[in-house]
């Protein structure tokens, strides 16, 4: 019988799983968080005041059965922002912390928060770095996004104080002068966050953002009543689906054409063959990302103004190599479509390539241990941990493990669209119900 679930990671996914276990009257939960700040994670815990959500408040409820919960919470605290607004991420972090605190206060004997780093997990028992253990029947990996990998060509400057591999590290924005140039490797949402952080901390120098294609995220358009949504999932192969979406976009606008796929994206991904998925990742993923994961209008205006003023330059190309030079780094990079490299001297390099999920490349101690032992295995596209539909992980031998689950972005290989709140809240709700039903029937089906 399942009477105790250990959840490794207390960001959005882990926190909401614990809360939903209580809501479903399921087994007791222990949240394990190495960062010490349970209930928010990197996305909300390290946000600056001008970091806004990329989704309107109307779709940011933590609970799929209470879609207006977040909007009502805003109103109850006297916040003037409403359903159509892009709320500061720090505000959303406060929302999550309040939910967690309320759940713990209501059932202190059923929810425990432990600060510590998990380094192993076997049969539901989680071992922490300091030797403590959390003995549970089931463990759930809610580790969030893994840190970005070192971009090719920059390996030689990893140890330099001018290279910052973690975009959320305070060193990235400290000690810069207004005559300095900062290289941001990556041009997606992470880069946008770092640019806003640099601005908020008074940096007035030059910023250069570099990625293979030099693509910036598009902006959200004003909310408008749309056409009736699709009633069933499109079933063509991905190549035909691209043509269909383009044609649909000419009628209702590309944003609406993309958005109406949202309820069906996971099903489309699940139905795609392996070669289709690989072609999508190789050729279409950058365009999907900038169209699907868009900027709040106010943020897009600020980024455009920085580009127009020359403060922010966006380049298409890739890094070739880099060497320390004085207090900075000389970076050789090759423009897209060119054969010769150019050199850029920068005072700081900040890696903004975004999270990765390849188990073969991570140095996360827990995932490394589980992978080495064969307790987990990478999904075929190496996007994260392979799981089946209920979230149970697959071992190296291909069998599922009844005592180990994974949720959140590390399950991207199975679900693809599993990084935003609307998708994550449904996943954790379903896993909580699954574990809670098993709690009552003595573990049958697990």
C-alpha cells in the first residue's frame, strides 16, 4: 500500500504534486528541495520585478478543476491586474508559496518539507548527500530543467571568471562597467530574462546575443475572441500539419492557428514516428519555439527598443573558440552562411542556450546515479527521462518501475509540450490522482 510519496524537487511541478496529493486525500508527501526555497523553483524564485509571465493570468491557475483560481487570488489580494494581463513572475511565485503554506498548515502531519540534496533513490527510499534518508513507497523526480550545456567552442574558458554557465548566477551581472560588452549565447526566452536583469541592475553597456539562426521570440497579440476551437486532433504527418497550420494561419492569423493546436499537441507528438520527431527537432524546433512560446507585449516592446537603440545586437552564427584576454575573453564566431570567423572581445559570456535534458551530458548527481545503475534511461530523442503515460519511469531493461515516477520538463520526450503551467498542472493532477487511487486500493495497478 502506498502511504508515503517522496518528491525530489519543490519547484512548480513538485509543489503542485504535493498539494494535489493532499487535495485528493492521497498518501502523505515529503518535498525534498536542495535550494532551500520550496514552492517556486528557478522560474519564479529568481525573477526580477520586470520579469513577466508569458501566459495571461486567465490561464495560470494551479488547478485544472478551478480555472479561475489565480485570477480570483489576484482580486482577493487587491491586485489591479486581471485575466487578460501578463502578471510579474514574482507575483506568481508568491501565489505558489501561499498555496504551499496553506496546504502545510491545513495538514501538517501529511506534508513535510526537507532541505537537502538527493543523490540516490531506490525502491522509494531517497538518500541525501548528508546521509539522511527519506523512506517512502514511491519517489517522484520533479527536478525541473537541467542547466544548459557549455556551447561548442567555449570549453577552454569554462574556468574563467568571465564565463558564466548558469544564467541565474548573480556573477553574470556583477562587476560590469558601462563600456563593457556582454555576449549572451542564445536568443530565446532565457536571453530575454538576462537582458532585463542586466538592465534592472544598471548595466548600460552593449549586449550581443548569438544563436545559430538569430531568432527572437515573437510577441503575444492583444486577446481577441477567436473562431470556434478545433474539436478533434489533426491526424496528418508533421510535414502535412505544417502546411495545414500555414493555410489556417492565413485565415485566422498565425497566433490563433498555433494556439488552437495546444489541446492536441501532446497527442500529435505521441502519434508521430521516431523519424518524424527527429526531423521536427532538427529542422522545425527553433521556429516552433519562437511562435509557440511568446513574449508578453510589454517585454517585447522593451527588447525591440534595445535593438533599435543599438544596445542589443542579435547575431546568427555559432561560436568557434574563445581565449581569455586581459579581464575579458576573445570569442571567435562564424556568421551563419559564412566561411571565415570574426572576433569579438567581451567582458562577460553568459550561457543562455536554455535547459537541456540529455542524461548522457548532465552532471546532476541523482540522475547520474540512477542512469548509471539502469534505474532510468533516456527517451529516444534524448530530451529527458523515458516514462510511460502515468509517469512511471522506464528502466534500462525497458520495464517500468512501480516505485519511481518522473514529472515536469524531464518528461518532454513522452509529452513534448510539458514546460508551461497549463500542461504541467494537468500532468501533476493526473499523477496525484493515480497515486491517490493506488493509495486507497493498496497499490493495485502500480
